[in-house]
C-alpha cells in the first residue's frame, strides 16, 4: 500500500529525490566525483610543486640539491617564497668553476710527477765499517 502524500508536500518531486529504502544514485556519483577530484588536485599540486626540481635535474648536481632543499622547505613551511626562489634558481644556469680547477690541478700534478726535483742531493754512500765492527763471518784473518 502506498501512503498518501502529506497535504503540504508538492505533488511532483524532483528526479534526484529517492524513495525510502532505495539507492541514492546521485549521492554515489557525487561521492566518486569528489573523491577523484580531491586525488586529482593533490596529484596536480605535487607535480606542480616538483616542477623546479625537474627543471634543475638537467643542470649541475649542486644546483639540483639547492633547488630540492628549497622545494622541501616550501612544501613543509607553506612559504611560497622558497618555491619561487627554487624555480628562479632552476632557470638560471650556475657557472661551472670546478671543472677548470680540476683540469689545472691535474695538469700541475702531471708536471710535478714528470719533473726532477731541482735540489736533488747525491745518494748517500755507506761509510766503511771498521774491522772490529764487522760480523764474525766477514772479518779478515
């Protein structure tokens, strides 16, 4: 038996209103939409947050490490200035000072190994040992 509607109720209910005991399809669709939207926005946020690190990955190791530290600081402190500094640092290539210095030090090391010392001393000759200090088998009779 169907119960009569309350006299104050409207006669034509909207389609999203479900009868008691039936599955609420609109609620399930909305719940899945919100769940996927939250996960999608989170993935987008973390991809955007890792952008400076991805850009600095093609540069030097020191630059990459600095940008990674700035990105982590920005993530944990919610201070966007660190993220902007990391992004700018990722865009600007740092000059390479270590490669020329290593080349210079390698060349100097090769030169030092090849050259003779300028103040070489003559080899020390053994002084003659007195006869009474020589081992017993080697003494002259």
